[in-house]
C-alpha cells in the first residue's frame, strides 16, 4: 500500500469509527484529547474499530500498544508509523 497522506489516514480512521458508532460527533472532538469516552466507544467497539482499520490498512495493533491510541492524533500517528513505506 502506498504511503497515505495524514488527511487520507485521518479520513480512514474517522470512517472506521463511524462504521461502529455512526452517531459519533467527531467534529467536536479535539484531536489531541482522548476520544473513546466522549464518543462513547466501549472496549468491544474499540476492538471492532481496530479490526476495521486492520482490514482497510493491513496494520495489526497489539494490545501492548493500545496506550498509544488514546487520542485521534496518536492513533493516526501510530498507524502512519506502522504502514509500509
């Protein structure tokens, strides 16, 4: 997969979140703040989002790295680092 731009990767993440939580108000969420609680994403939804992102991007996230996904920017940056060049 070719390197994705930050905006394209952000759109992909948002699409994955909205696929699980269509009512989520992403626009009101600061990108550098925790995103799961304000969007009411529980553990099951979180795992579904990660599965969706793995299907879309081919990036698997080990449980030991979940702490890096606390903010939207953290999630995007993590995925960007893990994507093939």
